[in-house]
C-alpha cells in the first residue's frame, strides 16, 4: 500500500527527485512552466574555443543545462505562473495567474 503512494509521488514530481525535493515541492504546489518541473532549462552554445585561427568559421554546437531562475532550481513555484507574451507566439516573461 505504501509503495503505491511512492509510485504516485514519483509520477507526480518525477522519478529523479529526492525526498527533500518532494517535501519542498509541497510548499511549492505549482509546476514551473519555464523548466517544466526539471529545475533547469537547456540552451545551445558554441563550445569551440575562441581565439583560434579558425574560430570564426568553425563551430561546435552543444547543449548545456542552465539553472531555472523562475523556480530557483526547484521545479515548482509557490504561485501559479503563466507565460506573458509580447505577440501571440513570443514569450517575454512570466507572471502570476
């Protein structure tokens, strides 16, 4: 019976979350819309070293994890947030719902 509760918590908060993160999430009941509950976002960057003779034409695009500043890397927020849009397709920030 208790394992079913653990499975439910894992399904709700993610299997990779620690017990402390789940406890903290109880104080933050809303999933972060920016990072989708991961606590980080991913961005693409050019990892090719600068200053080399061919650095202007050679690129090495890779992805790195960036801590989410909306939820302070928790994945969950205290207040429900929705995306603010400049035009109907461009997200310019987040606000309380």
